[in-house]
C-alpha cells in the first residue's frame, strides 16, 4: 500500500478539518502541535450554534492531544459584561469541556494590538480617516461598483501617527476619526476596501475601566490574538469566509514570523423551528415572548440546560450532524431524537397523570392500600432499581384514556370495556358519573384480583394498558409542557412564534416515590415523555416538572395532516389485468422521500412507497434507521409489520419507541431470533411495550444457530421416520418441509430456518 493509499484509508471517515490537521502533522507544520480556540463575545448567552463550535474546537484539541483556549473577544465596551463571561464559562464546563489554564481575553492584548496598529501606520499600510459613518458607507461602493478613496487617505505617516496618538489620549469624540487599513477600494471583496481597524468609544470597559477610549475592530483583534496565543487552526463559521483575506493580509503585512495561524470555515448550525441569532434571541427576551435567557423554549445553552437536556445528548447531536462546508438546515427532529435516545438509556420510568380523571374501584377494600413492587427500568434487564407503588380504591387516570363513545381502534377505557393498569390489575368500567354540564367527572369500575401484573391470569388478556396513580398518596405537581418555539421551520419574524409553545398544568399527580428525590433529576413519565425537575421553581416543597421532549415526534403527525389537505385524488389506474392498484397521490415532500429511499437507500419500489407516502411512518422509519443503519431490513419490518398496526392507531399510541424496533430488527439480522419469534415478540411489544432483548432473555427465545446443537435433533427425527426418508429419496422432495417442521417442533420453533434447511438437505442427500 502506497503512502497515498494509507492517507486515503485513514481520512475516509474524517471531516475536512481533521484531514487538514492530519496533513499539517505529517508535514510538521507546527512542530506537531494543535492549538484551537473558542472565541465568544461576552455580550450575550451561548446557544446551540455555539455548542457545535465548542464541541468542534475542544473536540479537535482532545483528539490530537492539543489544547483549546477559551478567549473572550471583548473589544466592544458598550455591550460586554462579566455576567456573560461567567455564563459562558458555566456553559462550556457543563458541556463537558475544560480549558485548564488557557483562558484569555482580547483586552489582555490591547497594548500589543495598539503597537501593531502603529507599526502598520509606520509601514504606510494604515491611515486615520475623518469621514463620518455614512460617508464611509457611501465611499465603499457596491458589489458591482468600485469604491472611491477617502480624501484623508493621502495623509502622511507623521500626521497619521499624531492623530492616532491623540485618538488614544481621548482628544476626539466618538466617530470623529477611525483608523483604516490602506488596501484596495476596487477589491471585489468588500472586506478589503480599506476596512476599519480602530474606532473611538468613550465607554467604560468591564475589565480595563477607562484606560482606553479606542478599541480594535474584530478583524484586527482576532487574527492577532490568534497569533499571540500560538493558535494553529483558527476555525470559524462560513459567515467569516470573506474575512479570511483580511485575516491573512494583516498577518502578512506585519511580516510576523512563521508559523502563523490560518483560518478555516465550516457551516454554522441552522436548526429548524428555532433561531440562533443573538439579535432575535434578545428581541424574544426583551419583548417578553419568553421568560428570560434560560427559558426552556430558547436555543440558548442555559435554556436547554433548564429544560433538562443532557450535555451528552447535545454533544452527540453535534457529532451526528457532522462538519460541512456548505450551510444547510438541520431538522430539529434529529436533535430531539438524540435527546430521546440519550435519556432512554439512563432515566427511570415513573407514573404521572397530567389531566386527572377520578376512578373509584368499587370492589376494592375501602381502607386497603396495596404496595406493588414496580421496576424503574422495566425494559432494561441489566439496570436495577424499583420502588413501591401504592394501589388503593380511588385512583386517577389520564382523562384521554377514557372515551364514552369509543372510536374504532380505541383500546383504552370505555363503558363495559376492560383495560390493564400499568404494574397492577385489569379493571372494567361499569358506570360513568357526570356533572350538571354533562361533563364526565368520575368513573366507577371493578377490578379482577386474579389479574395482577406478573401473575398467571389464566390466559386473560386485554389490548390496552394505561397509567395511573393512587389518589390517597399521589403528590400534586405542576407540569410545564414545552414545545417548539416557532410554528414554522424557518421563522422570519416574531409573528411566527408558536402560541402553543408552553402549556402549564397545575393539577397533575405523580407517584409518591418521586417526592423523595433530590433536584437535578430526570424521569420518563410513562406514555407522556421525558421530564426534568425545574432547578429554580421547585422550592419549598413545590415540584415543577419541565417536559424535555415527547416520547414520539408529534410534529411529524401534524405535518402529515397538513400534507393530506393538499392531496388531490386521481382516478383509479388499472396497471394490469391481474393487479388492480389504486394510484397513490404523493405530495412533493413524499415524492422526495420516495426518490431518496429508492436512490440512496436502495429500498425496492413497493417498500419505499409504503413508507414514503406516510409522513408519520417515514419519520419513525428514519429514527429506527438512525439507531440501526440497515435500510432494507428496517424498511421491510416497518412496511410489512408496523404499517399494518397503524391502520387503527397512530404512532404516538405505540407502547415502544424507535430504538426498541431497531433492537428487534438487529436481533433478526444477527440470527439471534427467527422471523416467527420476532413476530411473537412484536405482539408482546404492541401489548405491553418492552425491550426485545429483555423479552428474548426472559422467555428463552434465542434462536439456535449452532449446527452442533441441531445435528443430534435432526439425526433423531430422520431415524424415527425411515418411511418418509425413503419417499424423499424416491422423489417426494416436498417432504423436506415435514422434516423441517419436526425439528422446529422439537426446538420450540427456535432453530435457525436457513441453517436447518441446509443441514437437513445434507443429511437426506448423504443418508
């Protein structure tokens, strides 16, 4: 293998920045050192876009055993504050990164930067300009027209030095003079048309006080701060691409010694249904659309932290979207999936009723309270931990889990219908109590004592399972249901704010085990979503829970409804004499999905069509695929098994999530279970939920894929059926199915079908 081939292999899965760094290390450009920096302005709170930059810069430093500096670009005294400095440090640490002793401020270098400016003046590369702001803008020209020289461009070096010295001494008012680079007013790059290097600001600086009244512009301070600190790779977002020429010009014209830093740009994070503009975020806060910078609906890191997102989920999200060279929008569903997937692995499950409906179990003893042992992690066998769940005569259920006149496919509680209470018993609705307005206020039910969860119920099963809490011991809590802040993917104005982005429920009831927990805890409220105990408002015995994310993506279903409104029916098309198929009308979005599924993922036309035309099913398919990347296997299962179950229900009603379906499909692919066993497991998941691996282990359903275990059983079946062996050899080859069936019967259906077929064929042929 050549050196070029080795480089190709090593860089195949690396982003373009790491490929560049690998080459710099190979050529010893910086003596093997890698030094990056995260340079925020301390004039606001960090947001999810900054998180991507933090993960990138600190991540690269970690990958190459280098260092990443935290440097505050504090060159505008009118907007900066220690409040922001402290919040930025907190955010970076919370995300899991540390700068050690490498925290710096651009203001640390004010004297040195001033000296560099003087050097440029002495070299005839900078001049003091006395045009006002409007005139400077007019003189700059346009994209199609060159700018024109300032009338002050011809000042002598001595006059420029004198004026610049007096600017520093405070002799002039704000805006009276500026220092500009002398480059090219005809440059096609507008940034190179004599850009500003210094301006006058008579304002108190939060660190240097009144020591300075002139302050360097970003482009001047940034590149030189990088050079002073020994930064090797200065990584910026694409909005600074045109600034790179000026970055290089300043360092080149000052004739600074090599090696020096170079700037590289990557695509900024644009996330659907949110904004990452400091200006727009400030407007949301100041106009009271949200409740401060840490409002859980905001994309600020402090808001995401208060909402209950984990740093691990944010880091995973930033890693999953990759490092691109072109700007694009990231679907917020991808972010929500990363949050959901992280929480699913670590948070305990508890019961909480958000919109309570009182239920009296008439045949349960009046004064009895039964303590049921309920696991915190019912679908995750390796994890341990349980709590005592009180069960009594009076309970609360979710109001949506009852329907007086049930629609088709409604498997929860209704008059005369039975349902299982999670971890407890099967109950039956006997009577509905209403108030004077005809509203349902109470249900009278009976329970079957022989149907306690985990006990032998004599084969009695019901299709629905609902959650509940005991009224006599449940704790009343407040729940805040946060949703997407904007109602459109690409918000343009504040008119796009989602009026339903927050719903506050004050009459919710949670099981008593949660009451004893400390702050900074997260739970999955079964069937509801993931929630976080608010760290600020949960005081003096009051418990307030913020919804972090729903269990399923309800917005995908809403999009499906919107798509269906646009659909137009086409007449039936007879495609052949044998097959009559109604032509499905696809929306443009569905057509794009269909093309992508066929062209990029390799799904066959029928499977791709089933999934693509249903926005809800498509969203779920892509979540499963994100966990287990085998498009054909996942597509077959989604189209052939899951889609059938969604004829009478929505995805949001399923008792399992995408990760569990991915787990099931992977078990099939690995040969751990057969398709037949998989269907049985899927039936149980539909009824009770649960981890496929846990179900396989608890019921001993693992497929037999070891020939050494199957051969003795095959030999016995062949020995016990000599007549059928003779008939098979005489040409009755359809008897192969008989032998396969006999072995399957002996193994309880656990034999690997393909391996079994091959072994029996070999035995019958050679016998």
